[in-house]
C-alpha cells in the first residue's frame, strides 16, 4: 500500500515525547484546564477498557486507541505492542482561528495524560503533526534515528519506525484487508501494487501464497519490505520490483506475455506527479483505466481488491460494466477505526 503519496503528511516532530515534555515550561502544563484534561483522560480509560478486551480476543497488538473523540483534543493515538508498548500520536493541525499558544498548551497536557493513563515512559511516546501536503514532501526522510522495532499481527512480524519517516511502516486501518488476503492466499499467485513496506505481501506469504510480485517505486520501502520478508522467513518465488506502478501495470496489461495473478491488491495514491507517465495521476479521473489494467492481469476466477483513501471518491461502475464490482468498505473498517468510516473505501472486483 503506497501511502507515501497520501493526502496528508506529518511534520518532523517524531522525537521521543520525553524531549517535548522536558522542553515545555511547567507553567504551560499547569495552565491546562483540569476539567478538560480529566475528560480526555476518562475517554482514554474508556477506550482502553473497550479496545483491550477486543484486541485480546482478536489477537490484535497494534490499534488506534483514540481518534479525535473530543474536539478539544484533536489527535490520533495508536498503540504498537511488541517487546514493549510504543505510542504514536498524530496531532491534526489546529485551524488558524485557534490560538497557537493555547493549542500547544492543550497538546502538552494531552501528552502528559497519555503517559499517565497508559503508564508508559515518555521515551516510548512519539509525536507527529499532521499538515496539508506540499508536493512531494512525503518522499522526504524526517529523521535519522535508525531505530526500528518489531511488532506482531496475526502470525506476521513487522519492522516499524516512529521517528524517521512520514508513517510507521504499518497502516492499522487496513488490518482487515491484510487478514482477508492472508485467508485467501493459499496456493495463489499474488500481486501487490503501490506496496509500501510489503506488509500485505507478508500476510499473503504467511497465508501460503505460491508466489508473489510486490511493486513500489521507492527503493527505501522495497528495502524495508525485504527486511519484513526476512523477519518472517519468506523465501521462494516472492519478487520485489522497483517500478512506477502506473507504468509497470500499463506495460503488463498490454503485453502478450503478461503475467496472471489469482489475487491482486491495488491501493493507489489519491494523486501522483509521475514524471515517467508524463502527466499527473488523479484517482478519481484515472481509476477506470487503472482498474482495467489491473483486471487484465487476473487469472480465471481471480479477484482484485481495490482500495482508496480519497474521501470523495465515486466508483464509475458504468465505465466498468464488464467487471463484477462489490463494495466491501463496511467490512473493511475495523472496530478501532469505527469513528471514521470514510478512512478508506474497498471493492472486490472480478471478471
């Protein structure tokens, strides 16, 4: 899944929260409204009680604990559990109408409550600020800590990084899709397009896929995918391909010797300024040809799963009338993301 082209990006503030707390004046912390802070803490406790039970029953070790539940605390809080627990906090950029000093005070207060309620040391809490995307900012590296941690998910292991990149390496909202791919992969040939760190391919391989091809344009993320493969002992016919996915897919679809796949996962960016394609890609206007190209690679009885995080996306079913298209978005939203049913849309497509 290639979300290094996602609509939003995070400012470089992914330092251990210990540094933020130390650098903040005590007066700022104490000025935080006690009643608001207590309300926030209570919501964290409530969510923790509900989600801990669910996570344990479903063997989920990484999940979203809080997603801007209270308007005063517009942050997303994700728990990642491995040998220890890490917290990834994303602050949604406050509107310009909000006093920046007050916003900072509230954020510092929120960080203090997170550490207290979760009983997690400040150095295991990381903060990023979500801002509007500017061009190709998401390709930038935001830190050089080199610190990676191992987390688990449904029999798979993944390397995650909380400081150096825009995202951690594992998109929690797509957990149900990864599970679905794992369950359906046995003996199948799997294609993962816009693959990011290859997490979906790992699930396919652990689910005993016969072979896979994982395509992404970033060597950094393909190297990360290779590390994920190695971490899970993935050997055999599992290829990593560095290519512009749009170009690669178009060439494959037109080829007389095209490869065929039983299972395809297609999760393109909302837009892309692809120099190789000679024009900008836009998911709304270009999805028909993209889906046609991917469907051309389906083996008889094969299934294509298409996903997008563009909130205003409308599938052009009329232009794709020769394909069977089923909207499975509702089943692909996990409990921990139930507050945001538009975080992504998913379809099952077959010929």
